C-alpha cells in the first residue's frame, strides 16, 4: 500500500478518536457535577413507606443542581431492574417517565400533581400503562429503584403515549449529562 495513502486514512480516524475522547471527557465532567437528591431518603437508602403502594403512593420530593450549559430539556425515568425477584430478575419495571422538563426547573415537590409539573413537562406512561408516578411495590425481596435525570441538548416534543423505550430512543445522541439517585424498598408484609 502507498505510504501517503495510508496517512490520508489514518489522519481522519485519529482526528475522530481525539474528538470522541474530548466529548467523553466533557460529558463525564458535566455528569460529575450534575446532581439529583431527595430530602426523603439518601442515595442508597430506604425509600419511606409513604412513597410506596403500602403508603400514600405519592412521588418523593426531588431536587437537582448543576444542570450543564446548553441543556434544552430534562428527562426523568424511575425504574426497578430487580423485578420481579432481586435474586432472579427478569425485567426492569418502569415507575415514572417525565420528559421535556424545562432546564431552569430545579426539582419536583412531594406528591406532585400533573397540573403542577413545571412548564413544558410531558408525561410518559409507566408499566401500569398509565401516566404519572407509581411507587415501589415489590412482590418479593428488597428492590432497587433508580431515579435517573438526563440533561438533553434538545427538546423531544409530543411523543404521544410514550413509554420509557420511546423516550430513550428519542433522546439517543442528545444526552449531555446524567444524574442518578437510588433508593431501596422491601414490603413489610
């Protein structure tokens, strides 16, 4: 092979790799400062019963900070990867899907109603096939519940009766940063 031809091929590939590594560094740094918290439970802690099917089944209070520059919207997905049994998980159960949350929003109050959602926020459907929050209700064992907040460089618009999968597909290639809060729950009876 001609040496000059080989260099012409390597140069674009090298440039692509450098740009990819730099973009990954930016996302990692943005993700490190982007934070999601709840005043109801610590990360890795037990979710209070009031937020579950054994209590009032209302959404916990959530607050976030350090939304990255260039964010056009936020997405919140809450799911349980331990369903139905943490010793033998077979699926991820979706508890809440919100998208097109305005980037200037800083949180969601406890027990938030659809009419109280910030500005342009849209609701997807959970695995009970309804919009809104559905709290932890594990059939067996202690499950983990992941509250995942994504900062996007775009808005998603009306996705109809959107599932978690629909929202994840629409946001592919648009995630600037991700913040995660995890809580656990085990039924008392």
